[in-house]
C-alpha cells in the first residue's frame, strides 16, 4: 500500500513538473495576433541582432549586435561579427551607424555583446558604455568611453571575476559601478538544458563597486534583463523563466531588498525604464520554445511582444500599476523581440531582437 502511495505521489510530482515546464516554454500558446502602436519599419543596417539598447538623455541609443551564446547552434547566426551600433531618435531616417571599437587590449574578433548599458557623468559629460561580452574563454564586462565626434568606443577595461559565470545583462549606476545578472550556473549546453529542465534556482545578481564584486541576490530563476529606476532607488530584474519582474529597493550599501513582484505571464527579456515617469517597457518572447527553435534554425520565426507597465502614482514606483501590450507580431515581421526602448519627445520606439532585425515604430496609441 505504501509503495503504491509513494509511486503515485512521485508520478504526480513529475507530471506537475513537466506540465509547469511546458507552460513556461509556451507549448500551449498560439501565435499572437499582430498589432502595432503605429507605423513600424525595419532598420536595414542591422541584420545580426539588436539584443539590447541603452539610451542617452539626448536621444542617442547604443545597440548591441552579434550575440552568440551557448544555446545558438545555427551557422547563419554564428557568422555575425559582434558590434555596437548607434541610433539617433532625433533623426531616425539616418538609420543605425556601426561604431568603431578601439583599444589595444580589446579582442574585437571574439566580441559577442549581450546586455548593454550606458552612464552619463552629469559633471563632465563623459559617457561610459558597459557591455556583457561572451568571450571565447569566459563571460566578462567590457567598459568603453564614447567619443561622439569620431563615433568611437574606446575600450577602457575588462571586468573579469569568477562570479561572472553566465552573464546576461548589466545596469550601470556610475562610471565604475554596476549590477549584472547571471541567468544560470551551467556553462555547457547539456548542463544548461538539464538545469532548465530541473527548474533550478541558480541565477543571481552581482554588484561591482569598481574594485570588488559580490552577490546581492541569489536563487534567481533565469535572471535576465536588469535596469535601475531614474532616481537610482530601485532595481528592476526580469526573472524570465518565472515570468515575473522583481522590483528591488537599493540600500545604501548597494544590497537589495525585494519589495514587489510583477506577474507578466510571459517570458520577459530586457527592461527599459522611461525617464521621468519610471514606467517600464519590456521586450518579451510569448512562445519561448519557438525562440529555442530559432537558435537552431534561423528560418524558424519566434513571435515578438512588447509590454508596458504604467505606475499609477509615478512618485511611488513600487505599488499599483497597469499592464498593457504595446506590440505583438507572429515573428514574420520581427523575430524574437528582446528589448523595447521608448523616446518620449519623438514618440519613437526601437524594438530589438536576439539575432535578426531591428524595428522602429511611431507610438500613436496602444
């Protein structure tokens, strides 16, 4: 009798686990209906991905391109050289410009940028750009200084640390300090697949103060996009496999306190925080298993989605909110949306992707 009970319980637990994983992967979902916030077009200069975008106060945006991670198996994707592009929201007709990457200690040939962020020094005007780099031997954070006149990113240093294990994104809080997310622990394809199947809580958030690095939040389930609020008081992290956004309050010592969880019901990737309002724009993958298939075969379309979190009271960034869908596509126009960056004064919206195109939309209504 007890043997039958134990077997029954084990079967139920395993079945529940498999059904939960299938739900996360989106096997129960159909491709979404297309809807855009206004007219949208493809930016032709980028075809190797536009995984993340960092926006400066005066409308210039840095775009990471050429992502290659351990999950990418398609040769057509792997052939793309890693680069960082520049887009001017004030002159969207100019398209994207590839920036020069210089520095004697910088390995351009193996550059594979993922998450990206920028910091503007209000006193000096110096712009520092931080980029996650999946280098051939390890994951690191590259730090550049931007020269607008020559359209150059001058490499300043590479931040290397054992805690940077499976990097995804970076959020700058000064010209030296940043938070970064590890989306898991495993560093091989098989081990990562097993880690995902077991739904292990192996992701974490680390903080680097310019000298030392430490873990400030652990047990993350696919910690992905990370960004700070306009006043630097809060940190937003998309826990992709959990289909939630975690809102952390930053303490004086840069440690974190979880104060709110936003259930978005989809695989959230990178987060953009709108200056002034603090509202969130989230690039999402509504059917995640399609993205996995796209990494193996570039002809497989992965649907795209952009969500918007509007705070009811902008002065209190962690309470009531309205969740809206801004953009949805079957993947035929835009495959694998990762980020959505909104420029208030021009009402322009850039939507980046893992490995393919970059879209620009005029936001009229949503």
